[in-house]
């Protein structure tokens, strides 16, 4: 697994695209992405229910 493999999790909200357009920025082609490095960090550092309780990050998140 490559640490920089990306998972697209969504597009910017329409209101954000519109607000950016008001100052001549085009966010319409952007996407929110997560890398495997970020996912691994989240699971290692924030995925222990004994420490984080119900707020622990689990793989299905």
C-alpha cells in the first residue's frame, strides 16, 4: 500500500463554491481527499476505544 494513495471523500459544498466564485476563485473542480498516511495516523493515534471511548475512530468511519 502506497502512503499517498488517495480516497476521494466528497466535493466542496455548493455554498463554498459560490463564496469562492465571488472573489474570483474556482473551487468547482476540487475534491476533499484522504491519503492512506492520514488514515493510518488516525487509526493508530485515535482508534483505541480504551483511550478515546465512544469517540474512537474505527476503520468503518
